C-alpha cells in the first residue's frame, strides 16, 4: 500500500506531463533535459508517480523506475520542488515505488540508483548502500 503524502498533497500513479517533468528537474537541481528527451523517456517508465499540491494543482514531486520487470530496476528522476521539501514527499514517492517493486518483482531483484549528495539520507533510510568496492558505477555520456 502506498505511503500517503502529507495532508494537502495527492499521490498520482503516473509520470507527470512533459512540461511538469522538465520544470521539476530544473527547479529541483537535476540535470535539465529537452522536451524531446522527456517525451521519449516518460512512456518508457516501468513505474512512475508524481505528487500534486491540492491547493494549487501544481506538480511538486516525482519519481520513476526503469526496469525489465524481471530482475533489474533503476530508480530515476526523484525530485521535489525546493519549497515543498522536508515534508515527506520524497519519502512517500520512494516508499510507493519500492513497495510496488517488492510486490511485483521476482525474488532476487536488483534495485539501484545514482544518488546526488542531498538524496543520500533518503536512500539510506530505505536500505540503499554503497556498492563499492564490490561494484563501481560507470557512465558514458553521448554528445
């Protein structure tokens, strides 16, 4: 069962729209993406949720999971607008994503993420640990 966000917020079991996604990434300090990247990425989510501030109708938080449905799941796009942080919104989104993975993935599933320093405490509270030296994260940025 999803962790309900605090009063005044509604958890929505879909990815946000392209404009909200781009705005959330930018305002939360994540690497900006183009509208073309967002339009291609969002439908490819294995799972996504976003949070709406009820009083304003504004999308204020989000998180997605990319995965194969079998053993590999990657948490991405965890973001909360600065003025809505420290209210449990990131925790509600991440808890909901992880509960869904636990309920639908086979035993032995591997869940990973790349964390920016401000998110480390949230992820550690949910059981994520550093993988080094057993494994090392690597990336290839194109263009």
